């Protein structure tokens, strides 16, 4: 089996080399791997740094994007280039811990999507304020979307490449972290099984966060309501 690890980057020169090394260390025995670093033309030379640091490892594949940039589209680009049996997506600031990879790949033998969750039993987040805000917002999301998934914005997940290819990419991969709840929604609509495993989300290792809380709150709420309306229309047309 081969896993394709997708790492979307923008200005992560302080983190990316160490992260790739940690990911490699945590690939389980018996698994082949490729690590696709999808960089949105970072001014801090993240792409060039990956090229230089891993030039002797053909399994580390840097991808440079100069147009149509953004987190969700970068992830889509990496998934489309992936050649592994399993795709694993994670953040590149060490919020998602590479030590969780073996557990997630093991559970993926049973479930279609395995999500590293902050809010299921055993999960947590080191940033207390962010944890509480995300927990409350996920409660709202569960009510609106009528889903039992507790962490709809984690973005730390693995799915088989074959299953991934069955979801509507154009309806999912745009915006920022909101792509993830759209992915979960459409995957469940197609009968895929989703399981959350506890994960410890850490604080950013180095560098500065690119997230703006109020901007994300507005954009996520807009995306959430839009998905709810579209889902209701789809259900009504079927009924």
C-alpha cells in the first residue's frame, strides 16, 4: 500500500523541512509513501527550500502554484497529482501531529474516511480559546447540517484515492477550511463511512498564522448556510 501525504503550504519555510522529516519518520512499516508539498508561490521561498532539502528523495514532490491560489484549491491540486492508494491531508504548521499518522492509516483499513478529531473522546487542542470557539461553532454546524460528526473543520484526514475520486470536486474544493465540511457532507451523501479518531491539535510550531478569525467566521457561516440550502433543494427534488 502507498500513501500520498498532501501538504498545502504558504510561507511555511520555518516548518516545512522538519515537518516532512517527521512525516517520513511516522510512515508505518509496510507502507510506501509520497509527500506532495503544494506551495502557493510563497514569498519566503518555501517551494525552493523543499526542492533543495529533498532533492535526493524522489518521494518528496514539490508543486508550485502561481494561479488560482488558496488552501482548498491547493489540496485539490495535490489530490489530483496523488498516485497512492490512500490520501492523507494535514496542515503544515504542526497543528496536526505526524505522530497520529500510523493510527489513522490503521483505522482506514475499516472506514472510508478517518478524521483526526479535536472533539471526540480523547481529542483536544492546546490553544484553549481556539478550542472553545471551534467547539461552539461545531455544535452549530451539527444542528444546521444534522450531522453526528463532531469536528467538521479539522481538515486532518485520510481517504482512499478511489473513494476520493467519487466526490464532486467542483462543489467542494474552494474557499478555506470550509472545504472540509463540504467533503464530509458529499461523502456521506454517497454512502461513505466516516469515523473520528481522537487527535491532539497543537499550537503553531513557528511562523505566523494566516487565519483571520472574524473573516473566517463570516465566510464559514455563509458557506454553511449555502450548503444547507443546496442540500435541502437536492432532497426536495428527490422527494
